[in-house]
C-alpha cells in the first residue's frame, strides 16, 4: 500500500448480480479504491457442512479488480449459519438468561470446539481460493469482537484450565481471591463458575480473572484465523474492526499479532451532541492509533443514519459526513471505508442507512462522499507515510477500567468518562495526545496522565516512578493504587505503591457523587469538583490547591512532588475541565509543548508529518462558522489559495496546509 485508501462496505450477496457493474463503475468514479466484502456471508460461501461455493464472490472480486478497486475480505465468523447451529448447538454462547441465535449476529462462543473447528475450515477454504488473487490486499478478522461473559460448559472448563496454569492449586486460588469471605472457599474445581445472576455480589477477584480469561479466549479464537491466513496468504495484511463495546476488551492484546488496528466510527448526528461529539470521537480515534502506536484504518465510517433496532438518528448536517471522514485521516487513518454503499432493502439493518438511499438515487450524503473521495485521491500520495508525533500521553488501563465497572465507587464516577474530560481539555488547547495501553515506552513523552490507576502492581508502579525520576511529568487522579493485581485492596495508605512518587498520603476520602464541591488554587481561582474527594496529607509534596467547602475546607486537594528529575502531580478530586486546561497550559510553558489559546469550541487542529513535510489539519466540527488566528502565510492544499492572519471555516469546514519542516 502506498496511498491513503477510500472505500465502502459492499454486500454483493444482497443484490442482483446485474447491479454489480453499475455499482463498481460509480464507486471508481467517486474515488473508491477499496471495498470490504464477505464478513457476514458464511451461509452463501458454505451452503451446508463441507459444501462450498465461492464462485459468486470470485466474480465480485474480479469485477472490482477490473475497475482498479482492491478488496479486503472479512472472515464470516460473527454469523454462524443455521445449519451449523442446528448440527452443533454448542457454538451458541450461554449468558444465563438468554441465548443468542442464528439469523442475528454475534451468536458464537469463542471457546466452542465446534465453532473453532468450523471457523478454521471456512477460513482455510477462503484463503486457498483467494491466496493468489491480485485484487485482495488484506483481511478483517470476524467483526467487532465483544467480551462475552459466556457461562457454557466449554467456558467453564476452559476457565479451570486457565486458573490451573495461573495458580496451580485450589489452595492458591483461595488465597489469591480471599474466598474466606462469606464462606466462599473452593475445595472442588466444579464449584468455580459463573451463575445466571447478577455479578454485583460475587467475589471481585474471581470476576476480574474471568474477564481476563474471556479476553484471552477472544485472542485465541482470533489467532486461529491469523495463523491460517498468514500461512496461505502471507502477502496480505490482517486487521480487525474494533468498536466501543459495553465491557472493556484488551485491545492492546487483540492487535498484538495484527498488522494495524481498525475502528468503526459513527459520530452522533444529534444537535445536542454537537458540543461533545467531536471530542468523544477524537478520543476513540486516538485510542485506535494507540493500540499499535501507529496509523490505523477506519473500517466503518459513518455513511448514513443508524437505526433499525433503535430510533433512527437525525439526518447529518450539511458537511458533517465529509468533515468527520477527514477527522479520521487527521488523527492517523490511512484508510477510510464507509458503511455502507447502499441502504439494505431486507434484513435487520434496513434502516442503518448507507451512502445511497433505498431508492438507489444518489443524494446529498453521496455528494459529500464523492467530494471526500476525490479530495483524498488528489492528496493521497502526499499524506501517505505521514504520522502524528506527540509529547503528551494518557495511559488507559484495561484492568482498572474493568475492576471499576465490577465495583462502582460512587454514583457518577465512570473511568472512561473521566478519561474523556482530560483528553477533551488537551484537544481544545490544540495539544496533540496519544492514548497508550502500556507503560513500557514512556520516555517518548514529557507529560503522561494516568487516570484512576485502580489496579496497581509493582511493575506498573516502578515504570511510572522511574519515568518521573528520569525527568517526566506524571499526573494521577483519585482511586489510584487501591487494588493489587488479584483485585484485593492494598493494605497501605493510598496511593499505595506510588505514595513515594507522589509524596502524599490519602488520610480520608469523601465519595461526594453529584454533590458539587469547590477547590481553589494558589492564584485564588476557584473550580468545581465532583464524584470523589481525597483528603491529602503531603509527605514530601507541596499543596497547590485546596478544598473550599465542607468540613475539610482548607485541606489539600492537589499536590506536586519533585521526584528525581521530574514531577508527580496528584489530583485528589475530579475537577471541572477548566482546571485541567489551566494546568496543561502552565505545564506546556516549561516543556516546549505548543498551545493554541482561545481556540473556538468545535475546532480541532492536528499535524501529520513524515520528517520532511508537515500537514496541518484544521476542522470545524460544529454547526457555526468559526475563526482561527494563524501565524504566517499558509497555502491551502484544497484550493491553492494563500491564507494569512485569520482563517474562517464554515460549519463542518475542513482545511489542510503544508508546513515547512
């Protein structure tokens, strides 16, 4: 691949074959360079057990090849067909009170022997058939993996094997999980399982380990597919399309053996989401880039209003579709594949709209798509090979996210929502930020934010502490260091293993929830805070903000500690976004990080560089015209016009400038 791709998800099995040629021609004329095929087509490729038919798919692939359009094949393992479920009902997951069933999707247990066997068979047959086909450039494994809390016998047995490998004996499990509480000790392996009831009152150590086991189950299921494709199609890339599922999945682990990450991106079209939507989306894209610490693809980009099993979304505002597609590229996408080419006329996704309406008549959304496609086609070779480089990172910890879901600390406290607040403050200042999922390479950054590192072991603590000693700046927030890796509480003052680094002890805490409190900094500026107040006792640190109400008025709320050559900030509450903004501005001044002060709401600025050229992306992701002050003269890559002084961007306007290194 030597260009940035524009593509569409296409389902030839849904349409009469006499429509394919017109579709392919219109795609080519609209700037499409790649299509994704077959990820839901198992029943069309394997009509019954061992009876395969790939002729129709071969015809479609060859047709696209004739029009110069490459193909990404999806493995169809998210949709086991009726014949497979009827013959091997163990493929279905068991969630205690409900069973997924064929004709929907996602109805597969990752640990089912039948599912693994037949998945390997269909992928092997696909790979054999298309291994030498010049049109195929890559594969997408499955579709939108989710973390399943399946309780079937295969998962139970697999969990026992996982526990045996990790702990060795029931005695060690009892010790690590603290099962003496509520007479929960195990003396037989068959006693260890999930029950068809609420998890809220179950042993939290068991529950976190079960999530870890199911995470590894997803990885092993995917690895079957990877191994088969690598063996038969070594020249093809392999990726997977992530999405924001309800239970945290370890995406760092999921993408470890894939070539790059992909994401399915559906920004909300509702007017009341205009203020938050651009920033939530930016976080999702930055997270995706962080899964592999490299550029990614968007394998499903918003092409029309979602609907069908929920109320249909609002129609996108003019410019919305194009602007958000450019946002994907601005934050590191090297491929943007729209979902879907045409709205389905049958099935459960009839009202999850595509680029083309049911009428098959191109409309306003399609015109925006064509404009985007042609723009990317003109700039593709310039943008290819560029990437984002930043000095600030946010560390996302899947264990802490999971453990906080299992044991909510207070009403309104949400790990990911709090991470959003920090990220949003950075984006609004024009500060580029990576979202990383490991702590092994922090020296690339000057500032690292570590929100609520609830689950903290010796290794993580050492990596953070050493980063600060070497001159880094770390920022921590409440509920740091509460749990050990086995999800038992540390018996030491919080933030436990990081108390020395932060130079502070939490002597007491007040879970305030939605009761808004206030704090005041050294300059006398007041800020609101909610959710949780740690009452801090500095040891070697210095207080830089204090609570301004309640019985602990005047107590330290935020501290900074000099640790080696660096500094560690402990924020003992969840302040409003304004506090984070002011803190980041002050930190940027001494670290060489550029800040855009007073950037209008809804504007986002990012940079992609290849070492010789830097491209500046400015997006207005709002419904109003915005103005941004610019330094020097800049020439638009779209129009060639020179802009000096102020740039006026219309609603959902986009501009790209090339800067000299």
